[in-house]
């Protein structure tokens, strides 16, 4: 049986219109509750009957809340599957984090320490002065020896327009960014520099990715999950645990 193109398009438009209408109603309800301007990015079903997952885009980051099917009850928190011990909220957060990172990296560069034979890769949100950021960088050659490539993004922990922010700019604007990064993390006072730089954009990306919740260094693995500083061999083990399990 053939389905006419007109009917198919009409049906698709009807479904999209219904979804947009639902998103608008949810958005209005959440704005009324929170007294904040938000945008409903997505509405997804969950394994729990009658509970919807709502992804909200705020001014700086995304938030996950859960809504009853009748739209009368909303709650935030962690949704767990007790049988599989999976944190379903965290899985969505990881997916969202990968999305914003991938979109950012399409048009922005990172400061990379990549081995010749790379088997794994991590993205690290770093601050020049934080102790464990420095400790991780002191072991960068050990990471590389294990085939782990490291791409750095800056997240000045004291915020924008601070001394930490300027130190990040000094590294970014240096002729040799890798040497400047190493020198700065060894406590060397770099020459103040200024150039077009992405430090503010990287900081805002960190907020969108939830880095402010865990601090620096924030290590993002290929599944979108995060960890802090780990010695090279422990990081390699953590990376292996993050990989999809083969059946």
C-alpha cells in the first residue's frame, strides 16, 4: 500500500506541532515555577511509566528534570535503575556533555599533548594554579607513554577577568603553547600577553559541561563521563572501564 507524500508530510507536521506545543506548555510551567527564562531542548520518555525526562537549556548550562505525564508534578535528582545499577540521569548528562564538546571543537582549537601512537584520548579542563592540575601535567609524559593523548581547555577556577584568567591568556598567546603550559604549571611567571583568545569561550563551555560541579582538573572521557586527577596507569584503567562492554 502506498502512502501519499502529502499525507506523510501532514502527519509529520502534526507530530512536530504537537511536540512543540507540549514543549511550550512545559516551558511556561517551569518558568512560572523557577521565575527564570528557560528553553525546553528535548522531552524524552524514561523507563518509568508516566515520567518524562525534560532537558532545559538555561543561560549557561543545561539541566535535567523529570515531569509527570499529566504535567502536574516536576522533580530533579538522580534516576537510578536498581537492577542494572545504572544512573540514567548521569548517562543523559554524559551524552549532553559530549554534544557540547563536539560542537565546540568544530570551530575551536585545544592545546594538545599527543603521543605518536595514540590509543586513547582525554579532554582536560585545567587551571594554571590548581595543585592537582599541576600534578597531572607533571605526569603528561607518562600519560603519553601509555598512548593517552591529552587535549587541554582552560577553566580559570577564580572566574573571568582574574589573575587565573590572565595566566591562561598568557599561555594561549605564547608562540610555543606547549612550552608555555609546562612553564606556567611549574610556577614560572610568564610574560603578560594579549591576543585574540578563546579563554572566555572555554570557561563558558566548562559551565555548560558541568565542570563547575566537580572542579579542576576535570577529565572528560570518550563516553562523556568525568573524573579528576588520576596517576597515568590508574587513568588508563579508568578509560578502559568507560569503554562499551563487548558481549
